[in-house]
C-alpha cells in the first residue's frame, strides 16, 4: 500500500489527487481479510481519511504521524543545547562549509531520506520520484557521501543528456567495476 502511494503518488500534481489515491488504496486494503485481521489485533494499519503520502509510521511507537510533525520534532533543539547567537557554527566531520551544500529539511527531504534509509538498509534498489526542486539530487548526494561506508560502496556520478552515447555510459560503468 505504501509502495503504491509513494510510487504513484509522488508524481501526482495536487495534494487532493494524492489524498484520492490514498483513499482508493486504503479502501481496497480494508476489503482484504488479512488487513481486517491485523486491524482486529491492533496493528497500525492506515485508515480511510488519512493521506498515506503525508503520514509515516513511527516504527518505535506504532503510531501514524504527519510528516510536518516529524519535521517540527527534528527542528527543535535538545534541551540544554542552547548556544549564544554569536557562537561559531560547528559543522559535522567531513561536512562541506559552502552555503550551496546546505540541505534545508523539508517534508519532501524527510520522506526521501526515510525511503533511502529503509531501502538501502535492506539492499533494495532505490528510485526517487518527485517534482523539480524537491531536493532529490541534493539529498542523494549528501546521503551517499555522508551516510554510507566508503569501504562498502563505490561512489560515481554520471550526468546524462541528449548527447550522451550508450558507449560512454558503458565505458563509465566498466571503469567502476573491478576485475
């Protein structure tokens, strides 16, 4: 259900159309005997009236919560970490200090990071779909450079355009492979 909501719903133009897809998916799921059994046992199954695209399941509490609440929680600083306004900003180790490398968290970047975390942890291929300017490329670049162990992954970036030939793509891929 979530795969369909995010896979198809990511490219829908309006929140209303995403909500309609969620309603269709939750209604069809509610008719499945397995889902009815899970509901009866108290499992956190999505219910009609809730947008699957705008909510996530907190795996620790088993509660569905809106992405905007997750964003608010992440924006709050932990208690006791107050710093003066003129204190220098400390960047994480290996972080790029340029302003154009800063990724501002949004609901979209939270969704994409959640998908990346869950799927790469399980070695599942990832294809992120979303509108222009939603932060997909920046998030993936940041995730690949900071979130993965260099010993486990070979990082490569290939820019495709109308003039890219199949031979150049094959040559690039072969250059990254070990014999």
